[in-house]
C-alpha cells in the first residue's frame, strides 16, 4: 500500500502567481510523493496539464466545488476517501498552503493532523485546537469508516475541520496535542516567524505572515 498522497482541491481554472509558487515549492520538496488534483468536471484542465504535468488529475462532480458548504459536504462524505483507499494517508494541501519539507517522515501515529488554531474554537462546549483542514493529514481508512457510518456528519452545517477536531475530543479520532501539531503545521501560529525552521508546512501565509511567504517564495526562486 502507498503511504502518502498529496491532494489539492483545484476548484478554479487559473491560479495566481503566489498559488503557483506554493504548489511548486510543495512539489519540489516532495518529489517521491504521489500528488493529485481533484478538479470539477466543468472547468478547463489546460492550466494544470501545462504547468503541473507530474500531478495526476481526477475529475469530480462540479456540485462539490460550488461553495464552501458543498466542499465541506464532500469532505464529510466517504466519496473522497473511497477514491484514495489504497493510500494510508492523504494530505489536503489547498492553494494557500505549502509544504517546505518532505512529508515521508511525518509522524504516522495520528488519524488527523491539521494546522492548529491559536484562538480555540468552541463547539458544543469543547475548545478545539487541532486544526485547519486547508493543510491537514488524514488517515484514509479511518476517515472512510467514519464518513460511511456516522450519519450526522452528512447533516452537519459546521466546517468539516471543526467536526473532525470535535471527533478528536470525543476520542473517536486520534489527534496530536497542540504542541506536536504546531511543530508540524502552522497557520495563525506563524505570526512573527522569519524562517520555516523544522515546520513541515504552512497554511494561509498570505493572510497571517506575508513576510514569511515572501521569504520562502524568494528562496525558491533563487
């Protein structure tokens, strides 16, 4: 069985220069890891075929990409996880995320690792910290099992990453402690950083630490 797959939801026909650089940095740092775009059937694939020929491309129903809500429904259903059942883990890496290290050495003892939230999210009385789905590692069989059997996942209006963090609090998913997750992936906790240090990847640097994003992009371009 293949261990890791990097999966990027490619919901639009063209990318910004910043998004292209994010993907190229991710690709360069993970040359031996399988990579795939999941793409709505309704858009042209020309940009991706031209700029990222190394990536596999899988078409999915366009309805999954219409809004944040429909995308959440996709990740709370078993559809995506069934597609990649031969992998141990998929790593969701959205356009605003980038990987600065190879993920082959990332800890494999957890079911879900998401870029942690500095400000905890309260959900049904629980303070959630782990973590954002935009850069997140998911154990495929466990997610397939849960999204197949737990009916309320399909009924929920909460963001998918909040639901999976909540399932961690319920001990249904095995999640790392904040300190461990924060050593691997960063989002809001990247504020003030000027180097990537030992972090594997970042989410939404354009929003939380544009200076660091520029540093990483310039390092790659040189």
